[in-house]
C-alpha cells in the first residue's frame, strides 16, 4: 500500500447502471485500487449495463445482495437515469431510487457514501441532503427535486459532511480527493500534492508524491 493510514479490508462498491457517466469515478477507483482496496461493481441486477461512453460492464453483484456491513464505501456515479428524461424512458427505466434507498441504509449504518452529478439529485429526493452539507452541479438543479436542503448547499468543488461526499459533474478529481481523504489513502501534504498533480498538472507535486511513495 502507498501512503495509507490503515490496511484496506472490506471492498469499495461502485454502483453501475445504464447511462452511467464513466468519466466521473475513474480517478477515485484507480487510486483506491492502487492503494489496495478491492473495487466491486453493483448493478440493479447482475445483467450487463452500458455506460454513456458505450462501455459494457458486467456487475459483480446485484443491489439486493449488497449489505452495508460488507462494504467500506458506496460510490454513486451520475447517469441520465437519475433524471426523469426521454433518455431514461428510452432505456426502459427512469428509476434509480433503489440505489438512493441503499445509500440511506449505508449512512444509517455509518458506512460512507460518495455521490456525484445526478446521483446527488437521487439523494436529494431521498431526503439525505436535507440535514447535511452538500454540493452538486448547481443549486437550482437540486432545488428542482423539491428537497428541503437548499440551506445546506455549499458552493464548492466537493463537500464532505460526516460519511457523505458530494460533488458536481465537472469535479471528478475533487470527488476523488474527498474519497481518498475519507478512507485514509492520502492525507495532509500528500493529498494536497495528489490533487495539484491531477487537477492542476502541477509538476512540483510529483516530487512530493514520489518521496511519499504515492506514485
């Protein structure tokens, strides 16, 4: 393991569903895996799904088989199906609410959840953002869900409140930064350097990561 504060144990679960935004979680899952975390995919069923980018993904397990006590983290990427849209209808489903309900079970059990892009709207509809600081693409996107958490919306690249991480669709690196911090993969100057390297292309950050054995 590189620059970790503890030995990974339980796997990290990445939710996968048709139309998922496949660019939003790559930084997080790649660097979690490099740090020794097992990444397992969880779909609505075990049937293959296809991302916005056309990637065919075979889920490792179905959502109804996932239990919070067996997981270190649930990652919820964005997807067209989080919204009631023509794309959702064409795909044969507009309902990812079961994933939001699973997120509630995780948070109730004290297991972290990380949601980005449209997944934040799903959590808003589930009431999970009403009493937690959070962010998303823009405040009025979540306001359109009718949720009661507008007063807790934060204008930031990514927000962590307790066991919940949220971010907007243009911030996959910040999203990963908060996940890596939450699971203790990197911290302090090493985490800062990681973010500067992958977000800002700051060449000076490379030496910090190399010295820490985090490359």
